[in-house]
C-alpha cells in the first residue's frame, strides 16, 4: 500500500509540473507559493512512504517479490521524475536581458546523470542477483537518496517564497544544493562498482 501510494504521489507530482509553468521574472513577479507548496507536499509524502516502507519491512522481516520490483521502481519514478521535470520547460524562464534561466537550477544534463546512475545500478543489481548474489542497497545509496530528497524538497520550498534571480541568496542556495546532489549521486556509484567487481572476481 505504501509503495502504491508512492507511485500515485509521484504521478501527481509529475502531472502538476507538466501542466504548470513558472511565472515570468518581471516587475509583476510574484512567487508561485501554492503550486510549489503542493509540489513540496506531494514529494515529501512520497519520500515519507519510502522511509516508512523500509522501517516496516525491517521491523516485520517482510520481503516480497512485489516489493523487490515495485519499491525501487517507485523510488526512481519519484526522484528521477522530479529531477526530469525540474530540468524541463516548467522551470525555464526568460530574463529581461533575453537570457534563459532554469530557476530550479537543474540542467538537463544533471537529470541525465541522475537517470544514468539509477540505470547502471539497476543493471548491475539485476545481473548479479540473477547469479544468486545479494546486491541490496548500500549505505552510500541510502545517503544519496537522502541528499536527493532534501535537495528537491528544499528547492520547492525556496521557490515557493523567494525570487531565484541571479545574484540573489535563493539563487546561490539552489545552485549549491543542486550541485551537491549531482556530485553525491555520481560518487555513490563507486561503492556499487567496487562490490560488483568483487562479486565478479568471486568464484561464486
């Protein structure tokens, strides 16, 4: 039920950001408080279901085929979907000087880094587990998820109340968080690559 709820919440977030556009950054600009708070709530609830899902599974010692497949899929839909939408046209604004500004701070190549990391880890996991080798999420993977979720929620919250114009404190904070999330995401592949190399070298 928690996994299905996360899928629905991810779908709601993607739908919201597909139908919405960030307002023009002109003299009549007003921070889009309501839609960004809705995005914050939808994503936050989705992240909360992931946390509860893991806690309950460990407490009850319950692992199902459905959970093994759909839980990581729901996680990736929520996080990768959020990054993809934040890198899209909904957050693309034109400044008065004619230059474009991605107010979310997420560029398309950054969303691609996040997606590529998830695809690579998923592929490695599928290959190794097909050989009977356990390849559960590592501490780096959980830390990566925490950083990504914190970044996304903070950006939604900042955009709900502050101007993301260049030079503004909100702009600097958004850029710092996005770069941190991208770097942590890229680095988190290293422990998985090491584990994969060790497993491949094992006689098992």
